[in-house]
C-alpha cells in the first residue's frame, strides 16, 4: 500500500473507528510496527467488520472465513 494511502487509512481508523478489540493492533501495524499473529487476526477482523461501525452486531457470522474461529466477538 502506498504511503499516502496508508496515512489516509490510518486517519480513517483513528477518526471513524470505534474502540473495540483490534483497533490498537491495526493502528500499530499501520504505523509500521510488527504485530503478533493474534494481533494480526484481531486487526483483520476489525478491518473486515468496517471498524465495528455497526456496534449492534459484533459477530460477522462468516463461517467460511478461515479466521472466524479466532474472531474476538464470535458467537458460541
């Protein structure tokens, strides 16, 4: 991702993103720091769920996603 696009995306995450698991990990990654596998999964879920903009539903219920079993807010 080009640097200018990464900065725009980072600004969107900070401005729009709700405070849920994955936000700090995504910000850390976009700032160029290494993150662990678990942090990467949380960050990807946060990104995929649109920064949890719709806080009514935290579970994506996408059972075909290979990361679903690791999702922080999945149902039982």
